[in-house]
């Protein structure tokens, strides 16, 4: 079938079983081909082909609401709702978003890039439906990994209490980004191997009624027997105790089982859990055989072999550099432990986990728990390294403030993927952490100019014993600089001058230092001498150096790959204002007051004018204004 001709999922209702199976094959071929060029979340989407087709056959989108938890499994939904012809632009600048996007289609009713939100949103939609007297269906689709998130459990509790009409699809593939962990995962493992509960209890009741003489008496107590039976058939019956009707487990690649169960769920009053067993990566052997999460989300790959297209960059990756340095220090300090919320692969902690299995903790998709657990370990004298992406640290704001900073505990937070991340778009851009962390008392925030300084910052963080300390580092690779053999600690709050200049000063850090250096070179050609300062400690700042800079009266430009509101530049202005310096000669460059969508980082930076050319323009204007003022005074 030519998938580009699909404009609406309504055609699915007229297909027979053979046509549905052929369509599933066509969709998998399409996804493997397109994602081999663009990259993307290929594994999750290959696993939900039949499930997504069945959902669109049984329900009527967009009247019925599909909410995809996390959203990285929505490619099949996008194909069936008329967007196949846009897949060449998937996750590209101004192209098709890799997650559900409300302005893309009326069928995308909920946007997400973080896990465990679908059930709460579904409860909101269902409650609004009931208040408004409507009768549409609300169908959240949540994975077994996302179900471990505290927010999902809060929503389950509320939905079950309210007896809200809703069909929850539990897409159980035993993995999220990495193999799932935890007691809930173990419970689901037992449920996967259990006889489907509803059929078993019906068969048991029928058997009782057929027993001569005593059958009637036994049948009269069948409800109590069935209540006891469910604990034997499906261990725990967690969902039914929460007030849900549990259907499953069923084969998520069997159209007949899917449709009959979904139709049953559709007719059932109150909340229903449909437990669907799927195979992540199904139909493409490299993804299907993946046991550690490499095929959850990928860059381009060779379709025929599954080999990833390797970057020509030879510099070490930031995540691996930081993790390896932590591991190196842990060999000498047995207080060092690591904690990750379901990101051992992305955070490159596999080596630490292998070498120190008793000191490594993957808590699953549970950022709040991970953060407070780190606080608890620090309170007992451990040196926890909490490795977490910037975008996911947002979910643990209160725990950072209330549990770590307020108690001034020695937790080392590695903030991975800080700055713009590109293809994953606005839900994953790591540009807010400075702004929400900077206002917290007791905290130290730093970011290195290169990987050599990065390894020294790891040493600094693990040697620091005066409270919480955060190390920001970007996605991707370092610069390929020479690495010192011996680690050293950096003075907290110290900046360094990278280039001496007499006409203006650029204060910047991390990924925007090369931008400042490029601008300074071009300005030198115009006769403008610019000082460049590596403001590697965002908090506390180097106040001694700031006094020296402002006392010269030179213009100042701050540059940061983070939000301007409440960011590093704001801190510099606050300092200048508090100490009575003229702030009219200070300008800031950074992320404007908007969400940044997906695309290559270079193109995104161009769009928001966060470039060397813009820095050159700003400095030129400031210096000319300064010279004009001095000329008028003379």
C-alpha cells in the first residue's frame, strides 16, 4: 500500500485480516527506511504497529482521544492520520515533529515528551467530557516503564476512585529507554505469564455450576470464589484493587485478540486496563534483538545491516567522559555511588554499573525519587552522583530545593544534555536548569569549556563537601583537547581570562565560548579588542573579577545557551545593579522567552540570533556608543 495516500484512519474499518497484516508489514518497512536516514525512535514504533492500527479501527479519532505517553511511539499514529508524506523531514528543522504535536493534526490531542503524564491528562479530558455531557472515549497509551512514574500512580489512584469511564492501554514491552527495573516491573513480569484472568474466572464459574449436587451451592458463592481466584491467576491483581477492570494479558501483535479485547473494553463501564504484550523493535532484527536500549532512539543507520552511521568526530562524548571520570574516582573513594532514573545507557553508566554493581542504582522513571534518594544517601555520608538529563531534572524541582539544597547535602548532580539538543525539540531542550536552580540557596552550578576542564570539574564536585554541586554538560562530543593525566580541583567560584582585551568583555561559558572567540577574531579586524572570560562557575560568580571588569567601565556582553529570563546574564546585571555599576553598557544574549522546536542546533541558534555574527554586532554597537560618549565628554 502507498502510505502517502492515507489521509484519514477511517479506511482501516473496511480492511480484512490479510489486508491488515499486509499494512503492518508496509508500515514497518516504511519506518525502517525513513528512520535509517533521519534517525528517530524506531524501536518503540516498530513495537506498536498492530496496536495502533487496532486502536484506530475500534475507536474513532479525533472524536475519541488517544494520548500517547512519552510520545516516542506515535509514528504509526502519524502515518495513519495522513502524515506519511512528511516523514522525510522527521525531526528535521521545520519538519515533522518526533512527538505528538497539536498544531500538526487534529488527531494529536496531547503533546508530551516526558513520561507518565498521559493518565493525568486523560483524567482531565474525561472529567471535562463528563461535565460537558459528551460521550466520547478517552484512551491513554502508557508503557510499563512509564507506569513506574509517581505521577502515573497518582492518576491511577484517582481514576479508580472516581470510576471514570476510560480505556487505559498498558503497552508492556519490558523496556522503556533501557530495561525496566523495580517491583512493579516484576509484578508485570508475573502477569505476562498468567492465564488471561477474565477467561479463567468465567471458565471456573461454569465448571462449578456443572458439578452435580453441590454445584448450585458452590455457584451461589461464585463471586467470592472468583475474588479469591483472581489472586491465584494474576498475582496481586494490583489494577483491580485500584478499581479498574483488568483485561489481559493479550498478544499485541494479534489483530483478532486486540480487536475483540478493545471492543470489550469499549463496552465496559468504568475504568479498564487493557494489558498488551508487545515486542519492541518487532520486524527489524537489529532492533528486535536489542537488550540494552540502543535501538530505542537512534541516529541514521545502514538499513541493510543495522550498523549505525558513525560520526567522524573523534573527541570523547561528554556523557562518557563524565561517567568514566566518576568511575575513576570511585576506585579510590568507596563513598562514591551513582543514581540514574532509567538512563544508564544514555548517561554512559554501564561501565560503573559493571565495576561497582552494589554502588549503582537505576531507580526507573522516577526522577523525584532519584533526587531525594540521593539526598538520603548524602545524609548518611555517601557521595552520590545523580546523573540526570536537564529536561528531566525539571521534574525534580521540589526535591532539589526542599530535600537537597535546604538541608545543604553533598549531592553531585550531573546535568546531562544541557543546552539545545536539536532533533528531540522543545520537550527536551536543556535550557531551563540554570534559571530554576540559580535561585536555590547553597547550590553551586558550573559548566566546563572543554572536556579537560570537565574532568577536573568532576574531581572538584566529588571533593566538595560544603553542599550540593551541579555540573552541566552538553549533548554530543567534546573538542578533542589534550587531557591532563592528573585530576585537580578548581577553586569554587573562580573564572579565567581566555583572551585579554581592552575595549569590551564577553562573559560566557561552556558551548558558547567558541562563538565568543570567533566574534573576537572578527572584531579584532575592525580594531576592537575584546576580553573573553570563561565564566565557568555560574553560581557563585567570580565577584572579584566582576568588580575589576565593571570598574574599567568597558561594555559587557553575556552569552549563554540557556534562557535569558533569570539566567546567567540576569545574575551579572543583578551584581552590577547591587554594587552601583552602570548597567546601560551591559547586554545579554541567550534563549528568548519562547519554546525552541526541533531541528539542527546550528539552524536553531541562527533563528534566535545566538551566533558569532550577532555577538560581533552587539559588541560593535556597544563600543561605538562608549567611544561616542567619551568623545562628547572630552
